[in-house]
C-alpha cells in the first residue's frame, strides 16, 4: 500500500509546492487537498495527523481525530454538525442559569451531556459548549474568571485547559463575601 502523507513546502516564500510520499508534486494547497481526498487522507492535516495551532506548536489534528484519514474526518465533521443541531444556545443558557457561582467548561459540558442523555464520545459536546460559552462571553452574559494555563506565543496565543466563567449578573453581588 502506497503511503500518501503530504508535506507542505519547506519555504512557502519560494513556492507553494507540496510533496506526497507517493512521489507526487502538488502545486498549491488546493491540489494538495484534492490529492489527500482522492487518497483517503484528511484534507486538513493532509494525512500527517497533526496540525499547527501556532508557530512551533503542533497538536493532533482535530478534523480527523489525529488519524490522518478522510473517513474519520468526515465522521467528525458530521458529529460536529449534529452537535450544532442538538446543543443549542438555549440549552447551554438553561444549564448556565442553574449555577449560582463560578463554573468550569467541563461542568457545563457534563451537565449538557447528562441533560440531553448523550453517551460519552457520541458527539463533540465539549467543543460545542465551549463555542457557545465564548459567544455568551462576547455578548456580556458571562465573564471569564480564568487566567490562561499557558502562553504559547507571548501574550498573543494562550491556552485554557478548563476555563472558568461566572454569570455577569452575579459578579460582585456580595454572595462571595
């Protein structure tokens, strides 16, 4: 079986030619993604199973669950789409409303999973809940209390492992005193 991991250009400034382990030279990202799809590789990580989150920081590809395979990528994309339909903003707001004090992402995700009767691993509950909590934060409904767990590129790129928020209306209410 021929291996088809696609390598991005070493010096992108000099050109955008990707190479594949099978010997193919692919001009541009679009050609590389097409070759990846044709050979059953993930079109995000191009079969490497890793993605670059920030310069010098790689992690397992979230599009294919770090497998490098197209089948898993499609399955994961369908699961994300299903999570968007099932885990709505009103569901997350309802769970957040039940917390009087600070809460962690993991607590809200677990409560949503339990409330909807979803088995663990069925849908990407954590990432969907995180996205909705960040939207609530941007709207001023909740306030993040956590400091970043890691600074990856100075203060420009930060990592939160299990961030903590609190409803905006409960900050400074005296309940903490």
